[in-house]
C-alpha cells in the first residue's frame, strides 16, 4: 500500500492556460474524490467517482473543470482557461466503498499568475 | 460547498488541557468523521461515528453525535504540542458523498 499519489506537487501557470493534475488512488479503492482547499478553509467538494463512473460534480464548479477516471484506476482533473481564482490546493482522496474512511494524497498546489 | 460548520474557528490551549471542537451540519447523514490536517499536508482520518451511535472513543479522542440536533463534538484529552493542527468534521451522506466542515485550528502551547 503506497498511499494516494498526486502529481505534480506544485504547478505555476499563467492565466488562460490549461492545467491537468493526476491522482493515483490506493489500488483496491473503488471510490475517488477531488476537493479544492484555500488557505484557512475546509476542503470544498468538487466531484467523486465510483470506479469509472462520475457520481456527482459540484454545482459550484464551472464548465472549465472536468475530471475523468478511465478504467476506474487513476484520475485526472483538468482546468481550462485558468483564472487567478483557481489558485488553491487540489486534494485527491480514495476509499473502499462501504468503509467510508478517506485516504488523502498530499495535494497539488496551483498558483495562477 | 461545505456541509458542516465548526466552532470555534480557532482554539489555543496549554499542553495537558482538554480541547473540545464542535460541528454542526445541515442534512441527514450515514456517518460522521473527523480528520486532522497539519499545515500544507493532506488530511488524515481520525475517527468515524455512525448515525446510530451516540459516542465513540479512540485513544485520547472522544466523539459524540446528536442526530436530532445535527451536531457532533470532538474531545482531545491531555493535549500535546504535537496535536497542533486543523481539525475538520466530515459528513457522509447518500452514495458515500463526503463533505467537509470549515475546520477548527488548534494550537497547543508547550
């Protein structure tokens, strides 16, 4: 069990560019979650998957955000046409259905200049 | 979106004292969990309490749940400097959607 892995750890980009983050969950976990966290705030729910199926996407999330989990393994989160307000820590977590406990990665810190 | 609201937002205590954090939430839940986050790191699961349970213990942690008031509390007894971190409650609803609260920042002074 190598834990949840997120890449890259840090990403600096210019406004208007597209960025993609990757999350590798714990191998036997079938649920995968994405959250966004800004300084001093709690993690804000973005979306989650059971296997390859996306169960829900936050209504607060604009169409610039998209997430995939092909084959139910790793997941990618893409932000198109980044804005300064997208600057945040993006956290990924996984769990085994029915267990409820989430295991988090270390996150990807995005800075949009 | 955030389901839970925590109180206090920040708490500063002396080592050895007890720390109590409260969480209120809005909708029905399957279970409620507490997580800890050290600065700049991911969250770590501490304890889970199911909706049909009222109290649970794990080491120095004690969690209570009152579903009629939609509230939970986390008590850390005999605090240590290493307990300094942010603590979040998380509600688990239908289809295992997990939503976090706003957090309590705990500082334990040696």
